[in-house]
């Protein structure tokens, strides 16, 4: 079981934003901006485009619901959807509130947030769902 599967199963703590039987959304612990959220399928699949079309459609619908809530909780111009990452062999979508494109630049320094800040951010997004 990979680290994201352990997070979705509750074996590793996370700041959960949303979940259903197929997908799980939680705050990135190394966020670019407040509200930076990861969305994963519960099923272990490494490559986004290895997912079946119907599953991929449901994945995008779930991510859209989370993105809409992020935009309500953290007013921004857009919520970026970024699919990248080789460090964890589990498909994942980054949802990042953006005022400018620099907000989604993964080369920039990550925020250092307290546990309380993470809890507040997760609660704010949950309340907007």
C-alpha cells in the first residue's frame, strides 16, 4: 500500500477536505498557497491516464466539487488543476487557488503552516462544500 492509499485509509493522518467511496481530497502538507489540496483515487493507480474513461470522468467531477469549494473558501481568480509528480506512484491532482500563475509554480518556496492553520483551512473548505 502506497503512502496516499494509507492516507485515504486513515492509517496516516491528513487534513481531509472531502471524500466518497472512490476519491479522497486532503490538504497538501507542503502547500504553495493556502487551500492547496490533493485529490486522489482510493484505488491505487500510478498514471492518471491509465484510469478507465468512466472512472476518470467521476474523478474530474469530484475534483470539480472540491475546486468550487476551494474558490468559495479562498476567493481567487481561478483554481489551477495540475497533474504531475513522480515522487508518489499514485495518481493525484493538485488544486491550487490562484491570483497569478506564479501561485502554481512548484519551484517556489512552500508555505510553513501550523497544525491549527491546516485545521482551519480544511474546515473552511469543508464548510464551502
